[in-house]
C-alpha cells in the first residue's frame, strides 16, 4: 500500500509528465513508490522555500534541481519498464 505522499507525488508527476501518465498510473513497485514519495516531499519543501521572505534563492535552485532530477529518474524508470 502506498503512502499518501507517494499518491500525491504520483499525481504531481502525472501533471508534470503527461506523456507518461498511463505508465505512472500502472506501475506499482517499491522503487517507483519511493520516487513518488521523494518527489512529493521535494515539491512541498520547494513550495515552502518559495514563500519564505527573504527568499533563499540558492536553496530554491537546489530543490528545483532535485525535482528535475527525480522527474528524469522517473522518466528513465518508465522507459526501462516499457
């Protein structure tokens, strides 16, 4: 059973990567669930960082990079599972 963070992360990735939507919906493994959860937690942190005043631009960029890396990893995972 997936955590609420994993479900939320999957939903966010389905919006961010619409070409992979069907694959993201159908893949159920611990590996991809961990990536979903990590993505959700990273996007939550990124949203909080963007709201802080003064904004810590360096940390915002770090979390943006982290989110992009997770997106790439999910894309690679889906292409390998096809």
